[in-house]
């Protein structure tokens, strides 16, 4: 399948106005100067920076998104942000069910499912994150955990147009440890098979890998079978490194499995 790789930067809770403006401007300049059909880049800054970042990249091919949304459209939900509000800010994507939200905010797969439905209803593409802990992998339960998270987090309303699934082994996030090519290949094939049972045209669903992706390993990861892109945390905070990761979409095509 020769479609553009999806390169998503999750800035997490990092950045103030000045450094974020500079990062977004550097990426916007790169996107203007080097148009590419090999990848689609998405920036997901912290909520207070979304409007500024969107304004900076809006005349480029770079899209932008958020890191979470509420499942309701509006109401008494202090501190929360609705999918409609994100759409209103020009967002195209929203990351949902990131392991940091599941772990730090007790988000369940049922909540992620409801949020994904809200995102889809608002016209956003939901990037639904799933992945096992180190202990679950060591216990030989990685496949089981990921299959169950997929079943419970992905709504019946999912289509390849409104949903992306990100496999992020928790032990690989922000640790510098990356899953092996064989493990990624195995898990992405499993996710593709399970998702295809649930989602019509599941072969077209974009599956991302996330977990310590950097410029040096992106080329190999991006060309593993069923890897349609990457979700990048730490390395998305350096514009040159992040742009290099995106550029790796075009490199090493001979490695395609
Ligand atoms: C993430 O937070 O989604 C992530 C993959 O982080 P990192 O790239 O820093 O491992």
C-alpha cells in the first residue's frame, strides 16, 4: 500500500509561547520549502498553544490536533475541552487514550471509546492509543492486553477515514527503548487482523507505532509491514529531529517487509 506515512508529534505538557512559536515556524518553513507526498505531518501541542500553532502552519501541508477531548459536547465539565471546540480551532486530529492519560487520569477503554465517538461526530480523526506494560509483556500477555484494549477502545463507528490506531508499548515511551522490528511487525499484524474484524475496510486503517522513535530508527520502523506512521513524543520537540523523522518516510523503501 503506497500511501503517505502519518507523522504525529505529541508535544505533551511541554512548551511556552516563545519556544513553541519557533518550533512551529521552523517546521512550517521546512514544509513550505520541501513539499512531500511521502508523509502527512501532524502537530499536537498542549491545548493553550493549539490556536497559535494552527495559525503558524495553516498555509502549509502540516495539520494540527490535540492530546485529549471530553466525550460530551458541552456542559459542566470544568477544565475539559470538547471535540467541537477543537474542531473550531481547526484541529484535524485528537490523540485519545494515551497511556499517560490511562495511567495518570484513570481513563478506561470505555471512556476512550466514548471520546472517540465524540471526536468522530465533531469531524475529527481519533488517534486511539493502545499498548502493554513491561510487566504484561514479561508475563506473555502483550497480545491479549492489546487485543482487549482494541476491542474496548475502538467504537463501532470507526472507519479508516475517522480513526487511526497507535500501538505504543508503554515500556518504550520516553525510555529510549524501542520495540524490536519483529515485535512491531507481529503486533501490527495482530492489530490489523483484529481491527479488520471490527472496522469495514480495516486494511486501510492507519496504524502508528510509538515509543522512542527518533531520526536514527525512524527509517527502519516506518518501513515495517503495517506501520503507516509514527507517534512521536520527545523527538517531536526538536524541529530538525522531527523533520528528519518525517523525511525517513521516503528513505529505505527497499527495507519494506
Ligand atoms: C508518546 O508519548 O506518545 C511517545 C511515543 O513518546 P516518546 O516518543 O518520547 O517515547
